[in-house]
């Protein structure tokens, strides 16, 4: 008999997929994945396909779920213009509605609910707006809204008062892992760009404007372990934690390693907007897929050129303090360079990249 029953919202995204994979290896967890699309990978999880923006559909599709003890909320709705959308009120309204529509149904049918994990990120500190105080700490003040993180957090705080369940908020920096159709997937975006450079016989040039930007990342596998830890550790109740790999990186250092590992010629940096430059590369990608016998993903399934352009051009450093989470007992760490190497090797084995 399972000890816990978790609903993972956004189960096809970078974070959600990592959580489903991680908890699938733990026998005590019964897993329900919630996503708008049908699952694109095999898992022992039960999947429910529903648009969280549709309140009636949530009641219809999720109303039968009972016995839920944990919720991991990693769903997100992005605007058509990704980066500018982060500063729009519609972005906040949509993402708040999604959490509310899901949670009202789940809480009503789950009298033994124990814990809710809510994912935020560096945008909680205003990373999408420009410079912010470094290192960013969980107690830092909010920036001028809109920011859907704040509405979601305030909703959970108010809803939890007097209830037996608790919440934990986790704030990762750049998230690195595999998912299909993610709007913020740097891993496969970089790999696809390298493959296209190689196919064209061109050097693999850093396409941004800031090679020396200092930042952090988190492996989805480490983040999944942190989510598991937070969900089952009483000291995490109603607390917020930054979660990072534990080190920092610059694109200058990583790019040399990427070129070697991905088997392409390193070239000197040259600013180049990938959003425009990669717009016509789908036929080229399909030739790469055919030649190497790759899984038949479209280029759009694996890449997020607008997000990459934004990451590669950041003019300011970004650093989240991970002291609080370590003091609370989560000590896992990952070397960011080796993380990328390991992920590239995995994606090659799984025939996602050449």
C-alpha cells in the first residue's frame, strides 16, 4: 500500500518530469501527473490531461481524485512573447487562475492533504527586470508587480491558515534537464544549435553579448530530490528556500566544454539572435534527425530560442544564496559543467541529439 499520493502539476515540463521520474523510484509514492498534453514518456504515474485555465474542466477531470497527500505545483503558462510576457498583468492572471482552479478541487477532495510544494525562481527577486541585490536571499523584499509568484504565494498562505497541511516554496535559478515543448529549455536548445552549426560546417560561436555573466543553474534531478526532501521534512513547513547546484558558471568557461563534448569546432563569440536565425532551420534539423536516426522531434519541440537569447545577453550577474536550505538539512550539490556533460551523454543515448 502506498504511503503518499502526490499530484504533480506541470508533469511534462522540466521540473514536473524530473519529479515524476524521481518519485517513480520510491515505492511509497502513488503519482498522478497533471498536464495539458498527453504524456510523451513512459512512467508508472497516472496521467490526467486537463487545461488548468478551464475551471469547469478541472472540476470534471480532477474532481474524482481522492486521498491526495501532496501537491507539487510546477505548471506555468507563458505568453506568446516569452520575455516581455513576464512583465504583463495577463501573465499573472493566467498563472494565478491555474493554481486556484487546480487547488480548490484537490483540497476539497483530499481531507488528509499534508503538503504543497510551489515552484518559483529568480524572477521572485526581479531577475527578469535587471540587477537585483546579490546574493539574493529568501527574506529580500518583493519588486514592483506584476509577478504571478506573489499572487500564488499569497493565495496559498491565506488558504493554509488554520489547516493541517503546510507549504514550501522553492526558488531555483536556471533549470537544466529534459522536457519536450518547454518554453525555457537551455539544454536541448544549446545541443540543437551545436548540431546545426556542425551540419553547416560552421564554428560553434557563442551567440550572445555577455560571455562573462556569472550565474547559477540547478539540475532537475537535484531539484527533484529537494522537492522530495521538502515534502517530507517537517522543518520545511511554510518556508521558502533557494535551491541551486551549489556552484556558479560563466558561458565563457562552459562554451569551450560544450564544443568539445558536442563534437563541434569552437569559434570566437559573435552576437547572433537565435530567434531570427533559427527560424528557417527545421528542414535542416530533419536532415540531422534522419542521418543520425534520432527521435522524430521537431526543432520547436526541443528549443526555446527567445529564452536562450535572453540568457546569453544578460548584462548583470545573478547569484542566489543557498545557505538557508543547507542549514535546514539539504546538502546535495552538483558540478554544473559535469551536469551538462552528463545530460548531453544521456540525450545521445536516448537518440534525442546526435
